[in-house]
C-alpha cells in the first residue's frame, strides 16, 4: 500500500475503517430517530469485520445504538473477538510468517 510496511498499512486500514464505522453508527442512530431509511445491519457488520470493529463498539456505546438488538449484538461481539485474535497474527511478522508457512 503506497510503499508502506505491511503492519503500518494494516493499522491505517483499521483506523480508517473504525472512523467509518463510528460514523455509520451515528448516522444510523440519527436515521432511526427521524424515521429515515436505515443502514442495513449487514453493512454495519461488514465494515466492522474489515477493521472497523473498534469504531463500531465505540459508536454502539456512545450513541446507545443496537446495544440490545439480537443477534446483532452477539455478531458484533464475535467479530470483535475474531479481530482481536487476528491483529497479532497480522502485525507480528514472525507469527504471520509461521502461519503462512504452515498453510502452504
């Protein structure tokens, strides 16, 4: 990604996706209050899965949005667990290389 180290590129992706996800939760809450067309849950979850889970969890708490809705809450928490487990694998080069070698 533009000549950046892989780890830096991953962190930039996570940061950008988190900002996007936080904004989506704000917008979806606003739409819910005003009766406008909402952002599909699938879209919220996909952005969370591709790095935006930290922004999604912050947005969920900050705006008190989708905190009780099931199965959304469980799915978002599961994505959080997957991302927290995957981040060290992506960011620690020797660990990443070991897994790539094992998968070959």
